[in-house]
C-alpha cells in the first residue's frame, strides 16, 4: 500500500447513504475539529488502546524525519476515550485528505455515557500501512517527538495538545501522560 490512503478510503461507501453518523476521534481529531459537525460528545471504544506508533510524514514530521502520532492497537478489555462528532457523509472527503498518511476508515461500536451505542467510524492506521513505525522504547519515542516538525507544526505540540484535551475530559491515559511528562520535565 502507498502512504496515501485517500483513494482507498473513497471506496468505503458504508455511510454514504446516512443523513449523519458518528465519527470517533482519539488523536488530533479530539482537539483539532477543523471540519463541520452537528454535535460532539465524549465517547469511548472498547478493546483498543491509543499508541504513538504511527509515523507522520505530512503533518508533524517530514518524509526524511517523520514524527510520531497516535493510532489504535487492539487490546482486549481495554477502553479508549475520545470525542465523537456527528457529521454528514460529505465531510469525509476532507477528513480523508487530512488522515491520508496511512489511516483507513473503519467501522466500530462507539459508546456514550447517556445514549445507546452506535456504529461509528474511526480512522485507523494498522501495522500494514507503510507509515507505521510501531513500538519503541518510551525515551526513544519521546526524543523523536521532541525533534520532529512538519507543515502542521511541531510534534511536541500534537502530543501536549492531546494530553491537555484528555485531561480536560478527565481521561487518564498512561501512555500519553508518560510521553508528555518526558517532553515537559526539566533536564
Ligand atoms: C484521530 O484523531 O482520531 C486520528 C489520528 C489523528 O488524526 O491524530
């Protein structure tokens, strides 16, 4: 597969005939909602955990010096908290471009506090995509994030914005907070 998943995602037409549906964001989609939405609510998905295992060659890094951004990894029994947005299907074309560096549209059950579970959509970067970096020692990941910059800004900003947004929602994510602590601790 090439890095650019835009064309592949266009073939996933499952939600095309819906008036609206729920998109679940677990990374920058939590804190950078630069797309039209009808409403948003904190939500969660089960059996996945958030990891800084996806390379960013287009937003928070460059092809020569990729940054690290989040994807989801299967983890039975785990829970990943994020933000769900009710969107119209036509919004997907702009999201496909934003998430084109390896992310594929995927259907998942999305759970809310006071609302029935729905079938929603995530952008998922699996280990099969060419931009996947995978696991590395925490210190190495933190150093890579500290040094990476791309057209959308620094990789550090991505991490700290995510950590802040999760804290505002009252969500504890040990992986994100451990990396954020390494990026903010005095030398
Ligand atoms: C997401 O936020 O749901 C996908 C990953 C990202 O864009 O950071």
